[in-house]
């Protein structure tokens, strides 16, 4: 295959783009398409007035004044035909107007100043840098997505510029002003666009695909709580607005009967919002060490606690006559900077902090301290009679798994005497029954011995698969109520409004609410019509609840729920206004039965405007940790966003995920990717077979945390992925186990009773770092610089290994970020990096990535002496910078084609006139049949033309399947990969022709006609 090129970097990509988006001229040059905006939405002209006394200023310029005055906030405009904008007590309509070859014509002959806004939507299918040219008879300023791009304060002015735009829909707005002058003039404006790639779609419709800005700008509703009688719901709303992404918070209180707004409170210090047990009184932590109690009916407020800067949490007593609160006790900073560790938990920054309990009377605020000691104390629940507490204490115990245990203790408030009820592992929470006779405990399957386990004989359960138990303090009896219930419990309530227990549980991709009848021992799904419930708050005295929920295609909303009737109604929809204009693709369920016989659940997200007759790139996403991928919207890994950028997105829940029963989740234990990697590879293979519209050569994979580990492991096992992303991924299980703050604790479940010294098959053989030489997929590593869960060293050591091996790898670190990227500006950069990486490798569109991260110019790899290797199935091969004689001395018969091939004499004659001033570089594989055919032919051709073969620079490289296990040194394998990357070689043999140091063409693998004919065409520039 022959290619011409004048550009070494991104050769194939540039030619592909040139052929698809540019029209060639007769001189071989390219001409970019110019697009005029022919249809506009017009707001105005809007009459305005010159400021009084402006005539007293000799330099007052009406054009500059009105153009610079923020009459409307352009970033807040949402143009749509016939929509109204209130201005000066009147509603002004957006009207649709057409432009002619001279542009848009606005009403002129005006006798006072006017302002007008012209708007159009630009939709592009890929990242692009678009040229913009504007001409106006009067001053104008052009904005894209609220940012100023061009500004012209002169009349009859022309301006041009460029704007870099991501795939999606963008709003172009032009503000133009008309100020009467001595000479009347028409009021016209013309805007033209010149894209570098593709053809934008211009429209007047605000309908658009989802964007990262939509996800981040949608107000976040949190801390939703329902009043004791179920009549009011209070919740916190947090706004983050571009471009600064400053945080603004407020608390709203709404009636559950009609959804009416009862009250709004603005400020930043609202946390831990709760209703007092009696009356309509709302309490909250003001963030400055005080707990405020607000009477909704009277408007009065009082401070129950103040001066408690380390206030962590508080809980109301059943009768509202006191609160129990927690303060953090932090040790003084060690100025010496020398620390002796007291245990493995002491490695953490907060390892020596202690939390202790206090009591404050209401009203009055008189306080007393309830706990002290060596370990932190946490309130689990207050007895219904208000006379005793249920407290937990956690402490390190390295004698047995999981190396940390919890005590459940009762405290009599009269004399503060305590009694140990239970000691165990994996305890999540506990609360009293309504009559105070029993305790509802959430804990792991192993917490109470075999009572909660439901796994095959000899199997260790996954103790992250939370179960619910009823514990009788009087007898010590334990009832494992969810042992036969497959969904994994995340929260539980035992309200006094009835005798039932309510459970929030993961059920595959759903997260649902269930009711358990303790008498009948039955479960019932409470169908609220909600796919993925984030959290629930149940009223103290009524079967009503505040529910936050979402769906795979629906943003988070707040609902009021009737628990008895199983009905929910929307109380607050923070995305309502914006979401009406968002276009999403379809979602479908796609499961498959693995070769092991297990059915694995998956979801498929389609791009908007999906066409089954096209070929699409695909992104595959899988779970991190052990929690399943649910039907949730947006989030840190927004499948909807990836689909909106033209990808088919396939998510799957392999074995080991919770929510499918204990036997299923137990596959996570002591597996560390063995089963899961095979199931992902099998699932992707089956998925591609079942979906012919997905291009199997353009499939990427991404995961985070344990999922990031899976990404790294997968690319050591398969080459079905063309690009991969690992966020906070684990490369070496041993270093994660020892260095991650929670590594040893996580492995107490994920690698139960397995350690580096007794299970090298897990800690070494499953660690991607030890198989880095097998990676052939371009890999992007992402990590928070302050990650304490998975230390950044996990990405750094994999990056080091892959760089030494000459692999395609990039590493981006986000300063100040922990396990999650939470800073909004960094989160946008992080999200864009993921999409730009996939665009580069799966769409052959590297421009966005290169704009964010310009290519690093690497020097040509240093020469390395040619070496002969015996590689078993590949036979004897040469690697290194080689000469013809070295190949023939070590691989006799390799040049058979030299003797059997006869070049075309006529072509040879012409070649002699063109070949003298060029340089030739060859990248070949001595193990490759194409190389052993075409390179000896090249030698014969060059000899016939009189070109000295000894002047040809030749590099003998390895196959992508060559690994260190084959006996190839790291130095040689890394050199081979760097040579291929430096010369941008995907297939061998590649013959590169240069003139004056610039590449003028190359022959790849197999010539179009013959080596001599293709070579002549390149030399003649044809």
C-alpha cells in the first residue's frame, strides 16, 4: 500500500480528514468550505436611552457605551422561536429572520439608540477549530457559549477570529447596537464560519445533546428530610455556575400536599439538616460550630450548641428533649515531624483523631460529655424510651480477618453505665425496633458466623454484600432476614408508624425500596416507579418519605412518597428547565450467558440520532470495587455524555458484583480479575457479534479504582481494545495492599486470608505491572495526586514500565485531588481528557487531544546493535539496526525474492532520473512474510538503478505479540516499540522516502502496483 505525505506527524489521519472534509483544487491545494449563517433568531431591536448629562462628556461615545453596557447577560440567554424575554416590563419575542447574501437586515431609520441580539445554534460532530468572519454596518460583539470571540466598535467594520469547539451544540449570539448619526445607514450584519473539519449544522432549535456543563450546572439537591407528620420536606440545593464554578447553597422547605414552597433560606453553612421530633422545627449545623433550631411557624431561631468547631453529627431524642452530638478530638500537631506508627490505621492522616459523644438538653443547651477512652465512639441509635443509647466502637485487631472489629454497646443515660452486647466484623449500622426490644443490624454475610451466609460449601462470601439481621439483646438470638433475599442492602429503617422494616437495596442495575414483614417473613417491592433510589428519609409519625431518585435517562429528582400506597410524586426537579432541550439516545438492556453458565447483565446507551446502517465506535465500562453499575444518570462516569459524543456505550456487571445474590458476589473473593477479565472479554466479543453497527476495530475500555485495575489487566490479556483509560487503577496488588490507606482492609474481603507471601498467583500474576510488556493498546492513566485510597504510585509505576517498553501511554495527574476528581475545573479537564483520548484513537481525530496536550517531540531512538534471537514459533529473527549483510549472514535464504524477482526495465529506467537525491528508511520484521518478500525486491530495484543499498537505513523490529517471556530484553523490546512509534509504523514492512529531510511518501506492507512503480509515483509526486 502506497501513501504520499508532506507531514510526518499524523500522516494517515491527516489524509483521511483531508479527503473527507476538504475539496481539492486543480493545483492540488485544499480549500476550506465557508458557511454563511442564513437564518437567525432576532431579539429586538430594543429601544434604549442615552444616559442623562452624557453631553457634558466630550469623549462620550454612544457606540462604545451601548456595546459595552451589559443590557442582558448573554451567557443566560436561551433563544427559541417565539419564546419571551421580559425587558422593561414588557415581553420581547425571539423572532426568526432570514439573511441574504449581504447578511441579516435589521430595521433602520431609527431616531434613538437600539440594541438587538441575533442568535444561531451551531452543531458539530467532532472537536473543531472554526474560523469566524463578521461584517457589520454598526458596532457588534460576537459570543459563543457566553464567551466573547469578536468585538468591533467601529461602523462598517470587519473582524475575524477562531473558536475551538467541542462536539455538541453551541450558541452563537451577536449583540449589535444602533446609535443615530448624521448620516443614515442600513443596519446589517453578516457572519460566516470556516470549519477546519466537517460541516457544522446551523439551526434555530435549542435541542441539543447532553454536555459536561449540563451535568455540572444542574443544581444538586441533597440532605432531604421529611417532617415528623410527613407534611413538609426540607432539602438543600447547591448551585455551581460556570465559568468560576462558585458554590451557592440554599435550603428550601416544601409542602408535600401540593408541592408549594413554604420557605427558602440562603447561605453556605447548611449541613446535617434534621427535623426535631415535635412541632415544625428544623435544625442544622451552620458550619461554624453551632447547631441552629428554627421554628418554621414562628420564624424564631435559637442556638442549641455553639462554639463546637469540630461538630461532626447530632441526633434528636425521641421526645425532642435532648440531642446527642459528636465532637472530633484531634491531637496537637507534632512540630518535630517524626512519627512512630502505632498500628496500620495510624498510617492515615486522621488515624489519631477520636470522636466522642456529648449530650445537650433542649431547651437550654446544658451539656455533658458521655464518652472518652482509647477508641472513637459513634451513636447508632437512641432507645425509643429515650433512656439509653446504642453505641459502636471500632478498634484494630490484627489477630484475624478483617483486622478491625466493632463493639455494639448500650449506655444507660441515668448513670452512663455501659454493657457490651456484641463484638463482630463488617457491621455497617444498627437501630432499635419501635418497641425497643430488638435491634436491626446491617452487616456482612460472615458477621454472625454461618447464619447470614448463602454460598456454596467451601466458598468465602463477599462481605461487602450487606445483609440485614434482627438481634435480640435479651437472648443473643440472631435472625438473618435477608439470607434468601438476593438484593444487596444499602440502608434500612424500622419506623414506629407500622411494624414493618423498610430496606433500600441494589437489585442488579436497579436500586429499589422493599418492605419486610417481620411476622410473615415476606418481602414486597414498593414500586414507586423509580429506577434508582439514591436515599430515603421516612417520617417519624407517618408512612411518608422524602426520596431522591434518578434513572439511566433521567436526572436526579426529589419526590414525596406515600409508603403505604406505593405512590411517589415529584416535589423538586432541578434539571426541569434545561432537560427539556436535551436529546438522549435510546437505552436497552443486553445480557448474555457466559461460558460458565452465569447470566451477566448489561446496558447499551445509543447516540442521539442513531443509524443502524452506520458503523460506530464503542466504549466499554465495568464496575469498580464490587458495587454494580446501576441505572444512574450523569455522575463521574457519564455514559449519556459518552453516547452523546457519538459512541455506543456498553456497560456490564461481571461476576463479583453485589445485588445478584451471595453466590454471585462471592466470585469477587480471591479472584482479582481472573474471572472478571475473562467475562469482560467474552462479553465484548459476544456484544460485537450481536451488534454489527459497532466497529470491532474501534472499541475502547474504561474503569476506575478496581475498574482501573481491570483496564490495566485487560490490556495485558487481549488486543480487542484500540484504546483504554484507567483512572486510579491498581497496577501492583502488593504495593496497593501495603501503601493504600484501605488496601489491606479491602483485601481482607477481596483477598480473604491471602497475602503476598502465600498467594503470589494473586499478588504478582494478577498484577498488570508484571505483564506490562504484553500491552499493545494505547493506555491513558489518570490519577488524583492526593489519592489515599489508591496511591498515585500505582499509575506512576505502570507509566514508567510502559515508557521504558516504548508503549503508547499517557499519564495525567490532578493536583489536590483524592480518589475522585471533585474540583469542577479539574473535573471538566479530566472528563475532556477521557473523551479526547477516545476520539484520538477510536475516531482518528487527534486534534482535540493535541490541543489539550501537544505532542511531545521525541528524538530518534539511539542506534542499537543488531541481535539474532531464537523465538520458538517465530523461528530465528533479527532485531536492531541492521544491514543487508547482517540479515543474510544470520538468516540464510531470507533474500530468496531477490533472485526470483524481475523489475520492470522501463520503470527502472525512469527511476534512475529521480532517485539520486532521496533518502530511504525501512522498518521491517525479519519474521514477517511481507517484509521478506518486498525488501529483497527493493534491494534488487535499487541495485538496478545504481542506488547504493548500503545507504538505506534499516530497522528490524518485533511484532506487537513479542514479550519479555520470549527471551527478548527490555532494552531491545522498548527500542523496537519506540522505533515504530517514532516512524509511525503500524505494519511492516514500511518503506519511507525522504527528500531534503522531509517525507514525501511511503509504501506500507504491500505496494499498490509494484515496488518500483509505487516508488516512481512517489518520486514524481503523482
